[in-house]
């Protein structure tokens, strides 16, 4: 059976956002094109690495003397998106594998997300049941990186002793409670 593909070639919006309070937040990669949207759950670390790797792709393109595309060094002001996730957030799946690519034919960063592996019977193929495919122009990609980094940083404060998140009631290494 072919995989269900949630494909967005020129989306109106591509963001990472959260649902819940710091310490128990769920991160979502949410994409919208008109009235159509998809939300895929991510781990906080996946969100951070996704932003880092997209930033690396954009920086490499800027440094490449043979690159014929204009890549902004900073987020264009008109693409800043600080709005909350579109509601209701309806999770398509929880991402296990993320893949990134650059498509020079459209000058877009390509993000593919696949669900966590599920138990499969012997007669099922190794193909995922569904996937998210997002293509975003370079300006949108810069805005995505900036917002994702802000969302990741907005969680619980880090312990000055061990670097792990501190809860409101203190921390395992003996650090005082979060202010």
C-alpha cells in the first residue's frame, strides 16, 4: 500500500511550536497551505537539530561562490512569525526520522519527516505508512530557524551546575528551584 504523503510545495506557513507547559511540552512541526494543514510531533532535541542543520545548509549556500541563489543572512522582517500554532493541533504522527535536502531546481530546503517505526508483520514492506514532505524557500527557512531556536530556548531554565532543566520544585543535583 502506498504511503500517505502530506506534501506542501509552497506552504503559507512552516513553524515549530509547542502545546503544554515547560517541562511537559509537546513540540510540533506545523505546516499550512490555505485551509490544509498538517502537524507532526517532534522531540525538543529533534526541533533543535532540525533548525541547526537547516541553518548549516543556508550558510553553506551563502559561502558557495558558485551558488546562483540569493540567500538571506538574517530572517526577512516580513517573514517573522511569532503567532501560536493553528488550532486545533491534530497530530498526524510522531516523527522518528527526519531528512533534509536542498533542491536547486526550486531553490528550496526540503524537509521529510517519517513516523517512528511501528511493529510490522512479516508480509508488510519496510515502507512507512505516511510521511510529511515540506519544501520551503530560503527566506522562509531562515524564519523557521529563528523561530524554532526561540521556541526551544523558551522552556525551563538550565541548571548552572549540571546543565539539565530545573523544575519549579528544584533539581536532582541540589540546585535551588527555578525562579
